[in-house]
C-alpha cells in the first residue's frame, strides 16, 4: 500500500475515534451545505488530512464531516477535486480509498450537471444509471496494488442496481421527480460546444459534467457500491444562451432542498 494512502488512513482514524463511517457522501458544486444535516458533526479541514488535495473551485468548501445521518455513520466530503484543476487522478483516488479502508462500503456521489433533455430542466434531480468516460482518463492507470482491487475492474454495474431502486423508492416517498439517465464526463474547465453536445446526445448521454466518473472508477475498483445523483443546474450548450460557473452554483442552490429531502430518506432505507 502506498505511503500517501497509509498516511491518509492514519489521519482519518486519528480524528474519527469511535466515528468509523459506513457511507461516504461526496457533495458537489454548491451542495456543501447538505453536511449541515449531519448530527454531532466532527469537521476536519482537508489540509489536516494527508493525501487530501486542496480544492480551489468556488462552491467546494474543503472539509471532511464525520457524524450520523438517519442512524447511519457517514463521512461527507464537502467539495471534490477535478482533473481540470491540475490534480493527478491518482491523487483524487487517495481520499476514496482511505475512506474505504476505514469502513465505508458505499459511496453516494452528488454533482452538478448540464441537461441534454428538454424535459429535464434546471432544478431537476437525475439518478445516474451509467456513465460515458469521454476523457479516456482513469485514476486506475499505472501499477496495480492487488490489495486494493483487481487489475481489470468490471464496470457493467458501475451504479448499483439495488441502490438505484432505493433511490427511486425514496423519491416516491418524498413526492419528488427523480429522472434517470447517463452522465458523460468531460475534462473541462471549458464548457462544451453546441456541436459536442449534439454528438453526446447521439452517443446516449442525458447529462454532462466535469466530475464523478473518477471517484466511481476508484470506488468500484476497491469494492464499494456506488449511487450517484446529478443536480441539473442548466441546459447544455446550444440549448440556452451562455454558461457560467455562477449559473451552476445558482442552479445547485435551487435544487439543494430537493436533494436534502431525497438523501436522508434514501439513507434510512439502506
């Protein structure tokens, strides 16, 4: 096991004491406030955790929040890391692997995304049923440590079918519309062109974004189950005039109350 991962695991264990988490939750752009729902929270800034890169994007606070939510012990990542920031994908892998090493068997990932469907407007929630890795990049490239996971990872069920069913049940119980679709990962940081969006639609994408897939690859490699929900913050290029990160944050803020209803109900069903 590599030194960076060993150090990250040691730092988390030192902080968590009896708070060994079961479920890791990644809070994407503009969604960090969800961690305020965690009971008896222990907030640890990323800079106090070895192997946790600093996030430099607005809307990503940069804390690990340990505590309980709906009777489950959780570790909320207030902010994620993006390849477009210059982070090596191998570095993005370390926090996910460290959380798995200290007890997390499930990863719940949230993100902001642009919609390719007219019937899925800004403010909507979309459960990921699959993804397209348009970048061709992977945090699993390089020497493989068999103690972490297999050399070749099966991605035929990247997003766990049983967890998808529980998300659907939670949405129905909360009277929320939960769209389903395929997420396409672009490198960024530039937004996509209208021509690219048209091509992605032909490929079968329903939403597009600049994150999520790397963490899913790492989590599946080390045996974690994954569920993911995209907050639709805008229509993709060519479907509306102009795109900006400020728009992304505003869209996330609009949809956040729906996510705050969905996730606790979902967690209570695990």
